[in-house]
C-alpha cells in the first residue's frame, strides 16, 4: 500500500524563534501590527510504501526522529493518508 505523510515541524514553544520574531517585527512595517507571535516552521510531504497504516506511521515517526526533526529544538506532528 502507498501512503502520503504530511509532516509539520515547529520550534519548541519554550525556545526563541528568531525567524518568527523577525517576521513578527516585519508585520509592523507593512501595517499588520495586529499579527503577533509568529512562529516559523517547515512542512514536509512524502510518500511511503508499507504493508499497512501502522507500519507506515512507524516508519514516518522514525524518519522524523532520526532525520527530519531536531528533537532538542523542534516538535513534529504528521497525518497519514492512503493514496
């Protein structure tokens, strides 16, 4: 079976997000000061071949832990759908 994973990786809330802070400050410059506390992360989309959904979830979780997310500084969530 083939699955698609949509993964969102964000900086941990307890950590400073310099990119998010810069974007928040820039909102004032373009007259959007009502937008605050911007956090910038990344979105990853991938396809995986697996015998079942549980195995696919396990493999995506492993990929996030070992390569895609730095767990010291980032958290991740993902959704898996069958293709």
